[in-house]
């Protein structure tokens, strides 16, 4: 074993013993992870989108409430020629659909309750259903779950190496790529190897 080999092992040992454990037990190994979005059953999603006639018109948000401003804006632009106006009162979680011919001013935040064409659905989904019926189109809520995925063919002994590779090969990774620590369960030989690398006094080999 050369001096260069010994110095390599000393440096590797320091990295193994000083890197953040991320609350992960030894023997650790590092990979590159990212995430993808998959369609989710109702009430099980992490993100929400609005779909109109099979196309996404309001991209994914963390909550349904975050969809509302863009949805109201989209509907008012989409159905402006049909003389339909849409509004939302956040304080009372009430939507309204009304004929613009009933109003002289269209830039109001919310029409008066006395307006006979107001619709007050019980839920966000009910509002979308009523809009679909009124416009004879299909406007619906799409739910997606965010799932962790591991890049293949990329395993590292240390976090430093795991962080370095995507930076030097960015064309092979997406913007959400990040390091991810795992424990090699049921791998006694790997566990023994890591302990040797962590505890051996390599200075004595010089």
C-alpha cells in the first residue's frame, strides 16, 4: 500500500466520521433522490390542480384554497363573452356565479347576497360541479401525491461524493435531485467494512 493510498483512507475516514448522520444509523450509504407526481385518490393527494376539458388550467398547489384566485381569474377570462362572472368571498368560503348583465360594475370583489343568481355551494368540489353544469364543460379537481424516487447506478460512501456527482453531471439530474442517506440493513459485510474504515488507525501504516 502506497503513501497515497494511506492518505486516501485517512481522508475518507475523516469524512465518514464527521459527516452529518441525518438521523440515519450505520452502516450508511448515499444515493441521489428526486420526486415525481402521481395521480392520487380523492383526499389522499399532496397537491391539487384544476383540470378543464382534460387540460390543466391551474397548476398544482399545496392547498385547494391556493387554487381559487387563479381559478376565478381563469373562469372570468374564459367565459367573458358568455356574460358570466365568478367571484369568491374568502371570509365566508362562498362562491358566486352571476350574469354580468345584472351588474353595472364588473370589477367588484363579490356581488351582494340579494342577487338572485348567486350560487353558494357547500364545498369547493360542489362549486366546480356547478360551474361544469353551467358552462356545459368538464372542470374538475385533480389530486397528486409526491413520491420519492432513487436514481439508479449511483451509490456513494460519503455525502460529499453524493453531492459532488450531480453538480458535475447536472444534465443527468433534474432540478429536484438531492442526496439521500440509507442504512444497509441485512448487510453484515458492508457493516464490517464501514467499521474498519471508521476505526482503523491508518497513520500507523505510514
